[in-house]
C-alpha cells in the first residue's frame, strides 16, 4: 500500500515541534519515494546522524513500505541563516 505525504506529515508533527516541513513524492505520485525537509527545535544539540536516526525512528513503519527515502534536517537557527544567506545572494 502506498504511503501518502499526509501520513508522513502526521507522523512527523506528532513526534516533534515543526518549524518548517516540506514533503515531496519523488515517485510521480505512487508513494514509493519521498524526500523530506524538516526544521525543528528537536534537533538542537544533535549532529546530522542523530537527527536522521530520530526521523528514521519516527517514520520506521512508513519507510519499510517505501522504495527510497531521503531527508534534510535543520534547526530553526540553521534554517533562518540559510534563508538570510539566500536573500543576500
């Protein structure tokens, strides 16, 4: 059974405070490949590996049903700095 972006969003929002969230179905709508971009204060003090393990644990049931899954994770401060850098360019 394909996973929906709404399923992923619900699971992520239940597990942590979300500052910004982007979910993209990269499988042309069949729900087998997803990319997520999560900005959360829950990532404060965690390195990238710990953040990804956290997301993998939150979405473990959904990920087992996917063909491919990728993620980007930032803290709110990192996200704001990224936005400011883009605006300055």
